[in-house]
C-alpha cells in the first residue's frame, strides 16, 4: 500500500516545523540501511517510493525511519 501524503505530513512534522528544505529519512530493508532526502514541498512525489515500507519511529535528530 502506498504511503499517503497526509501520513507523511504527520511523520515529517518535526522536520517541517524546523523549516527544513529537505526531509531526511532512513530506509531499512533487511540488513541494508539507506539514508534518503527529499524536498520538503514535494511529499506527494515521495509517497510512492515508500510503498511496502512502514514507519517505525525516529532516529536522533527527528530522522524518520521506515522498515520494509
């Protein structure tokens, strides 16, 4: 299921509140971890990339963590 833009606004709210231009997040796929960044004003473009990932909380610094 594709992550919805409203869900992402809630998840990234701490970063958006800070006024950042890029949203930073971590993707975990098995034993692989990858750091991503995406323009804060283009969440609708990020949502399809998070298909099959679930939000699993934050890392230090408000970085959202998604797990496959």
